[in-house]
C-alpha cells in the first residue's frame, strides 16, 4: 500500500510530469534542446559577423579619423589596389604552400600510425603529435624566433654540418631569404608548417584507419606492386583525410597575424593588415573589407575540397 502511494507521489511531481510531457512530444523536446545553441550561433556569431562585414560599406574620414555610416564601395575597390592585392596574393600563396608541405610531411607519419602502431605505441604518437598543441601559441612562435636567430640552434647545427654556404645561398634568394632565418620567408614558412602540422596528421590518420587491411592483402595477392597499391588504393582512400586536414591548415594560415609579425621579412598578411587597420588606425571599414577576403577564399576552398570528400573524414 505504501509503495503504491510512493509511486503515485513520484508520478505527480512537477518535474516528473514535465518529463513525461516532453517524452510524449519529441519535436518540442528537440526544439527546446536546440534553441539555445541556435540562438547563440545565429544571433551572436552570425549577427556580429554580419555587422562587421556591413561596416565594410561605411566611409572612413582620413582627416578626422572617424567612421560615418555612408554607403560606399570604395573599401572593396581598394582591395584591388596593387599594394593590397599584393597582400592577398602573398597570404594565399603562403596558405597553399603550407597546406602542401603539411600534407607531404603528415602522410608518412599518419600512415605509420594507422598501419604499424597499436596500444602504447599509438598512444605515444598521439601524445607526441598533440603535445605542441598544448603549449601557448605565442610561446611557440617566440621559441622559433630564438631557434632561427643568427646565433640560434638552427644556424649552429648548419655550421656544425658544414652547410653554411648552402644557407647563405638560400638566404640570398629573393622573396625566400633574408639576413637570417628568423627574418626570411623560409623561416616564416617553417614556423607555419610546424604549428599547423598536427591539424593535418590527425585527419589523415583517421582516414587511413578506415582502410581495410584485407584490401591491401587482396591487392598484393593479385600481383600489384607496392607503388601500384599506394597509387590506386591507399592514396584515393586517403584523399578525404588530406582534404579535411588542408581545411585547417589553409584557413588558419590565411587568418594568422602573429607569425607574420614575429617571423619573416617585413610585409603584411591579411590577418596582420586587419589588425593594423582596426587596432592602429581605427579604420574599421577597411578592416572589415579585408575580413571579407578570407571568407570568400575559404568558401571557394571548401567548395573544392567538398568534392574530394573532405567532410566525410571529419
């Protein structure tokens, strides 16, 4: 009798009744569950982004250093000025080169992890790959400036190996070299590759994990050479992972502004230009116009890699 009364009391509790009400109406339950994140994404994230981009059509007075809400397309037209266009091309070129280099370096590591490690050895590789991601971003960049400095470890090692003439020749190449590695385009490229390499390794490794070992064995049984197996089986199945990793390396390089400021020769990237326009000058319309560039480039890039199955590997 008492147990029946207790069960009746539990059923009559407001929380229990409300839970039962939602259980019988799954559509309402799903709506209540998704409304808060959708509001945050739609109102706060997209709303603030749209507000920023809309300011790209405002007018900036160079004399009074003020922004007036007068519609103009001069800021968008200014993107095609030779100096600004050079910034866009420089950033885009670096993003493509970094993505290619990360893909070439990441593939052997990811393939070894997927095919020849298990248990503790795989855990060791995961920790080794992700450990650089645990350190502060700016600390890593400053560490590389010391590593690539004139009297740094890199130059000492090249001197020890007798490769200083090669270094001097590389540093003398226009757009690649500089007075030292830390002030060269090559040094900036190396830092970008180091920082974003883990973002390429993990998607490729995940894609190669899905590769059935029986498929490779069947290829060998049919008389295919290792090069043929790699070309016709491994590489096609790994392309979605490579494309997925390149989304990270391409977009992160495209919007970075710390590395171009601390490493490499003088010259703006898109991210550093946005920072200079908004932070130093206060020219928010021009900063917003530059912000539109990586959004358009990333949208085009996502359209391309989508055809390669990049989103299937994420």
